[in-house]
């Protein structure tokens, strides 16, 4: 299997909620394209916030998601050291999950929170050193 493409999305905002909304927008776009998505959360609190946001994200459409194995929905959420099979990984955790090789695309979502920027820079350095196909998008 080839290495995944890595996309960094960089927001001007320093609000954690804006970052979670971006995660929902990207998940919705991948979902509409017929792709399975896994949102890897930093901790259980962030997972709960994202779970609630996915329920109310769009007035016109529900984003089917699950945070419990066997992850029957096309969008899964977790913060464990493993992930279900999916096409796209949206990484909201501080580090790089060990399971990224199973995805064809990895999305790193950054905003202007100091801890998020710091971990994002570390992740970028690691990906670059490993020869991943990197792309940056300033929002």
C-alpha cells in the first residue's frame, strides 16, 4: 500500500469550536463523495463535542456517525490507538496516530491555538522527513 496524501488545513481562528466545525465540513464533503471517514479525536471530551456537533451540523441532512465499534456508520469517531477501516482520516489529536498507513488521505486541521500549532508543526516535520505527499491549505 502506498503512503497516504497528507493535507494540512490552517485556519486563522484561535477558537476550538471553529476547528471542530471545519472537521464536520470536511467529513460531510467526503461523505457526500461516498468515502468513509474516521475522525481521530484528542480526548473523550473532544469526541463528545464533535459527536454533538455532527448531530446538529446541518439542518437539511443528518451526518450518520458512530463512536462505538463496530462503527456501522460511514463516519466514525474515536480517540483510541486503533481505527476502523475508512478512506479518510481527520486527525484532531496532538500527535500522529500509528494507524495512518491504512488511509488514502490524512487531514490535519490546525488553527491558531498555540498547542495545536505546535503539534501541527511537529507533525509536518515528521511527515516531511518520512517523504509523505504534503499539501497545505490556508483558510
